[in-house]
C-alpha cells in the first residue's frame, strides 16, 4: 500500500485530533459524508480516514475550541482547505 493510499481507523483519528469517537461519528454522519466506509460483516461498516480527512477534522476541532458553532467550524475549515469535500 502506498503512503497516499493509507487510511486510519476512527480510534486512531480520535487520538490524533483529540475528539471522542462518538463526536467523530456525528460529524461524519452530518457533515462529512464523503468519509469512506468499508464493509466488515454483513451489517457492519468501518469508517476509514485519509490524511486530508484528518487535516479537515483537526481544523474543525480547532475552530470549535475557539468557540465556533459546529456549522461555522465546518464551513471555515472547508474554506481554509480550498473548499474541502461536501
């Protein structure tokens, strides 16, 4: 697997950016539908995050820490990264 193809689990991302997994799941469901999901079992899926996803999530957290609403934090983080993924 090449470095560009490397993905990370939700637990790893939670530890890297300091956001609990339950919040990451909420953010993904509401604001980050592009996050890749792989099927583990018949009814079980796992999210896989790229380096770009982690950068976006880190920026969202930074704006939340500064007092932005979640909507505003997502919007500003996407703007910072040149539009981001919808």
